[in-house]
C-alpha cells in the first residue's frame, strides 16, 4: 500500500473515532489494541495488513468497510460476485410455496421419495455442491410444503420433520455462501416446521443453525444467546442419558465457544470447549445427529478454530496435529484446513497457509469457492507476499481474487 493511502486511511479512522467522541485510549480498548497502535495507524505510519483487523476497525468506527478503505488493494482484490447458487436459493425462499400449498389441491405425497430427497440434499450440502443443492431444492421445498398439508394426518408430523431438515440444509448452504439474511429465514422456517412436527430436538437443531447464521453475520451476542439458551433447555433431556440430546447440546456448546472466542472472552471459550469435550466422550465418534457431526473429532476441530479466533496460532497448530478429520464430511474437513491456514497466516507463514488452503480446495472446491472467508484469506496472503508462489496465484485465479 502506498504511504498516501495509509495516511488517508488513518485520517478517516481518526475522523470516525472523533465522531463517536472517543479518545485514542478508549478506541484502542474497543479494538483490543494499544493506544500507541491507534496513534500510529491514525498518523499513517503503521499498516493494517489483515482484512480481519480492518473489519474490526470499520465495525467500531461504525461505517461500511468499503467506505472506510475505498482505495484499499485488500478490499478491491476480494470483491467478487456472489455465487449464483445463493441467488437461486433466495428465490426458492421468496416464492410463496406455503401459500400455494395451502390453497391448492394435491395428490397424496410419496413420503419415501421425499425422504430420499432430503438425504440427497444433505449429501450435497456436506460435499459443498451448492449448484446441485439449489437445483434439488427448487423442486423439493415446494413438494414438501405441499406434503405437510396434503399428507394423511398420521404422516404430517413426518413430513414436517422432513421440511425442517430441508430448510436446515438450505440455511447451512446460504450461511457458507455469506448470505446470513437468507440463511436466517431458512433457519427460522426450520424451527417453525419442527414445532409443527412436535419435535423439540429438531427445534434445538434449528437453534444450532441460527447460531451459525449469527456468527456469520458478526452478531456474536445473538449467537451466544441462541446457542446458550437452547443448550440450557436441553439439559434435562441430556441428563437423562439421551444421546441425541447430548450430541445436540454438545454441538450448541461448541457454537457458544466460537461466539465467546470472537468476543475475545478466552476463559469462557475454553470452558465451553471443556464442557463439549466431556459431552463428546459420552456420544463417541461415528454419529451425525441432526447433521452436526458432533463427537470427539469435531471437538478437536473446534479447538483449532477457537484458538485461531483468539489469535493463538501456536496452540491452534499444536491442536491440529492431534486431529484426524478424514472420517468427517468434506465440508468439515475443508473448514478444518482453512482454520489451519488461518493459523499459519497469523504467523505470516504464507507457504504453509497456501498449502493448507490448497488441501481444502482439493477436498471441496465448491465450498471453498463459495466461502467469503476463503477469498479473504487468499487476499491476506497476497498482501503479505509481494512475490506469490505459483500455488497461491493458482488459488487466487480459481477464487477470482487478484491484487489491487
């Protein structure tokens, strides 16, 4: 970045701070930085070379990041169009399928075929095949909305459960593609369908999806509230030894850990991890209750993610050495490798970070292409390395990320 850019950015940050009536010391406290760091940034003598830091500054200043850093190469390099699959899924959610189903006349549903469709939807979600998922849900969601109203009374609870699971898949995909507003709608509809089915555990799974949506939207307090309140509600069922309830409570507790880490509450984050680890030992590996993949291995993945969010790259990399994620879905394996790449990036180990990202790409290219966090990380690596390797340039080309 040019000196002129850094000085202009510093002036905008200082103006935003002053608009809020904050001293440099108060502003530094909100950023978890030193007063000297703020002073150097505002004078343009210190670079902000990580997108995550720039995002935090924009959040505290209270302006969109594109306005705060309009000329920033790091921002320009990561500007890409949204995945077309996100638009297709939003259109599915925007179509009045429930109204049409309520007013129309329908043939009795083929419940086994619908159940097979739901299983396929989750397989595509875990593979990161969002194009295939969008094509499937364009037919499956209206079919299930009709089925919940036309099925015989004894089958309506079952079709409502299937509808909730389908909206879960839709929410998960949209959250991964960086569309929290639409993902929120899908998760909310899933909770409503689960309630109609009389399925409290499925409702809790909807709260799990909501907490992921809130994390993606940087609404960390809401993520903590959604996951924490649902985990507390499940306490009696989990205490009775019901493994599905324990698994869901454990998955929700992992979301609490991530929310705490992103609010820089390290003690709470590690305590939630400790609790989740104890629950995982009860559940064991090899289960996938409500598509959460909760178990000891998944807790290990979250240990890495939480340590990275807290800025403890060394702890994250040591934890990663103990993890064998090969038995989990492609989605979880890819996320694990992204977190490893983030840890290496925190240490400015560009080559190792690039290798981890390339491994994630090999596991699930569709998911990596869709994830805004992956593009951001590639952009950060390009900023760190003025002579990027062929491997990093290839990743940047695949993701549409280019230096400014």
